[in-house]
C-alpha cells in the first residue's frame, strides 16, 4: 500500500483489496452491534415479539435506505478525483455555489465530533463485556489506557497495525454472522422483521417508538465515514465488501432480537444483548476480538479526523498548520494539535459518562447533522450534473424525511449528553 501503483491496485477489485477495505472502511459501522440493540433494549418496557420485530425492521430498512441506497449506490459516485467525504463533495460545487461552505463547515465539524464519540463508546462497550466474567474489573482505567496508547502511537504512524486490520475485521464480521445465526435458529420468527410493516407499526403504535429511532440511528452512523474513505479503497471494493458486511450485520441484529425474545425481561435489561448471544465458553475470546474491532474503528475515525482537517486546510476552511507524514503510505497524515485535542476530549467523555449506555445519548446527534449537510450538498451536486429534476426531488424528499425524523428523535439526547 505504500507505492502509487499499489494504491491503484487496491482500487481494483481483488480479494486482497476487498479484505483491506474491510479494515479501512467498516470499523465504525461494523462495531455498531456492540451497542445498538443495547440502546433499544433500554427503552423497552416489555419484549413482545411485535415490538422486537418492529425495532429490527427499523434497523434493516435504515441500513438499506440510508447506508445502501444513499451512500453505497448514490453518494459514492460523487468523488473529487477519486476522493470522497463532505469536503470533497463541497469542492465539486464550490465554484458554482460558494455559499455552501457554511453547509460544509457544519457537516465537517459534526463529523469531527464523531471522532471523539466513536472511540469512546466502542472501546468502552467492548471492555464492559469483561464485567460479565468479573463484575469488579475496572472498565474505565482499561479504556483510558487503551485510548492513550492509541493516540500516542499516531505520531509514529500506524502502518504496522494497518496490515492486520483487514483480516481482523473479516474475522469480526464472520463471528457476528455466526453468533447471530446460532441464535436466530432459536426463534426464526424474527425473520418477519424484513417486512417494513413492522417498522411502521413500531413507530406509530409503540409508546416511545419514534424516540427510539435515535437508538436505531446508531446502526448507520459509520456511513459518512465510509464515504470519506472512498479515496483509500475505491468504489468497487467498497460496494462488493458491503454485501458481506451488511449480511453479517443483519444476521447479528436478528440473533440479538431472537435472544431478547427468549430471555426474561430482567435479564435483557441488565445484559448487553451482544454479549448475551455469546456462549459462555466464547466470552473471553469474543471480548478480545470485540476490543480489537473497537480499536480498529477508533483508528479509522482518528485517521479520518486528520484527513478531514488537512482537506479543510486546503480549502481554506481551517487555519494553516503543520501536517506530519509519519509513513510513506499514501494519504496518511498526522496533525499533532488535533490528535491531542481528540485525546483530551475522549478522556473527558469517558470520565464524564462512565458507561457506554450513558454515551449512547451523546452519540448519533452529531453524525445526524453531517448526514443532513451531505444530503444538501449532494442535491446541489446532482443538479449541476444535470440529473433529472424528478430524480433529484425524490432523493431530496426521501432522505430529508428520513434524516429529519432521526434528528427529531435524536434531539431529546441533547440534554442527556448530546451537548
């Protein structure tokens, strides 16, 4: 990956390219099963089948409409000389619509906030699994130590780590799918969740169902980071690997739903369904691989933050400052001030919220704003590319409705930690 030719090879569709893409692109969205169903379960008073089907249906159709259609199929086409992300999208239209710099700044700022929340919640969620084995294990010190080491090594580059990311994430998604399938067999009724009828019924009839959209939204938070990584992996590798990723994610969510339906409410309320679906003998290795996946997700967001700032500097949206290039890997930059700012912010979030359940309230609101800004920029881009007006109108109405609904559902998080 360290020469221009090898970077071009990565953008070609090969098995190696697809596996490497898993490690670069899908860390954020791939670790969502650690906390999504846990967040939904905390808002349930009963676990009647129809409501679990409804929550799962919301997740399935969010991944389909928001991640697959908006990002994988449509937005990834909007590349600036092969690069993706909200600033790349802004660069494509800024000469014709210079006023959109405001939209880009709001979206970029919110995406930077994601670089704070994602490392905090993913690593905390993973380490909390140790308390199932021994309730006295101190989670917070372990999380702080892992994150501190991760931020310290940024200045030296992460090339030596990056080579293992793809195989680890391939294994992670395979484990997600197997765990989900083994629990799905216990209650195949959850397959009804593919019917959008249950999602609609959940939102309309379940008390607090609309508010729980804020928890459902956590399942798609990695979609914006996926677009930002377009320049590293290429369109085809991302699209092909998404088929595998989405299949394993949905299997895992269905398995967690089946586990919720076959266990007492009290147990579900006090146990993260992600760890609930693990057999007891697999807990230790499961927690280990979950922690590795959480570290990879965190690394992706940290690296993405550096890239975001470097793009902002080139567009004169951020003050000029020194950029470091710790390795000869194309596109890898290091911004010292941002690195230590993110580290301090992550330490604050962990010490302030203490548990992943509390961090869920702060998560999602920022990336929701980024997605809305991306929809605005994408609509303008499609207009200048002379796409049919009816198509542009449909895209704008569909995704504005989805994202504003998520935003309304997420707004209650502001007082709970969204600030």
